[in-house]
C-alpha cells in the first residue's frame, strides 16, 4: 500500500511531542501516532486511552504515521493497511530523549498490565 492524496497534508507539522489528550489529562501512552492530515499527535491502540483512533473517529482523518523515532510507516484506518507515504513536515517523531512509554513521571509501575 502507498497512501497519498487528500488524506495527507505534507505541509502541516506535528501538533506536539506527545499525545495531546494524555498530556492534558495527566495520562500516559505506549507509542505515538501522528495524523497525516492535521498533525494531531495521539496515543496508539496499545495505550490505555487510544487517542489516535479516537481522533480518526471524531474527525474522519483516516491516515496516521508512526511518531516513533526511526519509524516512517503509515496506517489507513479505512482499509487496515500499513504502507509507505510521503515525507511529512518535521518533526517526524517525538524526541529520542522522551521515554517509551511516556511521558516521564506519568507512567505507572504496573503499566505492562494496563496495555491493550
């Protein structure tokens, strides 16, 4: 699969360095995903709150890209396919110094028991 077209805006930068909703609520995440249309950064489906999928459901923006250092794959919620896509505006990942899971200081000691 190769994604392109109106579902991706290569000019929009990422909206932050962590999951916007988790940061606002004092929550935590396992991995991060970036909306390829608007730059929203949300947590993955392994994370307790699954904000990236919630963003898709609320906005209809179907394509995300991994927001992890060294990863550049895309995912299309409509088809369930993983594939390649264009280079998005920087930043293309959270800072390498940011821990996984994160953010630092918010991850409970039993986090592995809380993932999906």
